C-alpha cells in the first residue's frame, strides 16, 4: 500500500489486488454501503490520519478507481469544494452523430451560461466531462442524458478519461459545439 498526501489536502492510496484481498475486498464486489467496503475505508482513513497524511475532518468523499493489479482511492473533504464547484460528471456518447445532435440541441436551446466541459475520443465513442458549478448545468445534464449516459462522477473518473483518451477540445467543448452550429447554414 502506498499513501500519498497531495498539496490540495487530498489523499491518494494505492492498493494491490493482494492487499485488497487481505483487507477483505474484491474489486468486482466493492460497493458503497457494504460492510466490508465501509470497514476498509474507515481503516484506511484511520491509518492516514495516524500518519498525519490526511487532515480531513467531518465528512470525507472517497472515490475508488480500479487499476490493473489494484485500486486507487482518493480521499477528499467535500467542504473544501463547496464554494468552488461541484464534482465533474463524465458522460459517454456512443457516436459522432450523438455528439452532433447534442450540440445542435444545445445551440437551439440558446443557453446563456455554458459550464466548462471537455470532449475526448475514446475507442469508437466520445466522452464529455462536464465541470458543473453549483446549480448551473441542469439543462446541459438533461440534454446529455438524452444523447448519452452518465458513466462516472468525480475527480478520479475525470482524471482517468483525461489520461486514457484522445482530447478533442479541453475546457470549452460546449461553447465550441454551439459556435459550430451557429455558423452552419440551415439544412433543407
């Protein structure tokens, strides 16, 4: 097990498959609320606090990302993010047509504020990370659910997409999709 405190105040813990088994966990069976998962998370948090690697008090957000040969846990204090932004959401769109239809509907809707978003190519499909601020991306999320599906949430899920996908546009994907439809001639 490797424990790494981050400058942001968050904490990363890497565990191998063998270590997970010794702690009574299996990646394919790890779920929030299960006694084995909760017990392991509490133990990891206790060890991190003993080593003074994590100072998060109160509620703690825990994200788990399965990796080849193990798992990466990210511990963060949600209170720290409350004034900045909510967690990023990851949406998968199965085809270029779905991305274009989403862009067309988003442009037609004429949203005044478009939150930051990044578009990536992943295999045969596309992944859009929506960095939603507090209460500002409801319309975008509803449209995205029509053309894709939410496949993850949090900084670990977003980082995984960023590392393992081909970037198309980073930070301004929604604005670029709307601009593309604003400059296209009407179809017959």
